[in-house]
C-alpha cells in the first residue's frame, strides 16, 4: 500500500476559511514535503520539513510533523479560490532520492 | 527560464509501438527521475538516476528503459507500448542526493499525457 496517505481525499470550503489536510506514512523519513498540483499541470513544491523539525511556516502555510505518530498536517489559512488544487504529501526515505507519494487531497475553494 | 522541460506534451500510440519521452533540465541537478500518475492516484516512481551514467529502477519499471548520458537529459523509452501504460508521465530533478537531514526540493516538468490504443 502507498505511504504518504492523505486525509481527507477531498475537501470543499469557502474563501477565507482555513483548510487542514493530514498525512500518514509508514517508514522512517529523511524529510516530508508538500506539493500542489493544479489540474492537468506539474507539481509545485510548497514546503519541506526535516525529520528533526516539528513545525514550519511559509506565508499562509503551516506544516507540522509528528515522527512518533508518523503523521503530518498542512494548514492553509485564509484560503483563496486560487488555492483550488490537489495537495500531495511526499516522504523522502532511504539513502537515495526516493519520493513516495500519497493519492492526494483535492481541495476546492469556492468564492 | 530554468526548469525541467518535457516533450511531447501529448502523444497517442498504437499498441506495440515504441517511443521516447524527453526530459531536460538546465539547473545542473544530479538527480533525475520519472514518475507516472494514474487517475486518482499519487505519482509512482519508474526509474531514477543519481548522476550521468547511473540509473536504477523504481517502483514500476517494467516496460520502460532509461539512460543518462549527460547531466541534462534523462529520456524514458517505452519499448512496446501497452494500454496499461496510458498515463501522465512526469520528470523531476533535484540538486543532490538524499540522506538524513536532506533539504532537497524537487522540480517537476509539466508532464506528458500518453494514450495507448
């Protein structure tokens, strides 16, 4: 089964609301990254948190990491319609650059 | 603009045909990789390379070949296309190798949408 499993699979909110997405994984990790994919486009890197960090901020994004629970969350504050996309939790594990993707959370932000 | 360039953007193949998906990066990244994305799923690693002349298999390598003769280019070859290879293919690159405490982010190309009929 896949690691980096996101929850929920789909999320629908209004502009201005906060969006929270969760991710679970199964192995030890070097780091955990979140990517955004707009429909039909490539993936864009949002934020990376290292295995020895617990929380990280970047603009309206806040990521937490709990290695004891093998879980992470991505919070997008004050969401905008332009945030509508799929969000992927990606774990980097092992001695080589092996990224392991979950199926993603589809976020829809309505004006 | 610097980045990862994939060509073609769209391709339709007949079963049994062969073709090469091109990937080029101009960021002097050591690491390059190919993924496929099927509907409702995350990306799965096909092959990767940690430097010129070095390639290795990922999670779903069957039916695909790669080579890395230069740092910039990492083509993906479909030897005999099958309908099961209908997918969107993404190439990604990163500056350096992984490891504990690594902070590499990955740059993705815009994808190649392949249909095998």
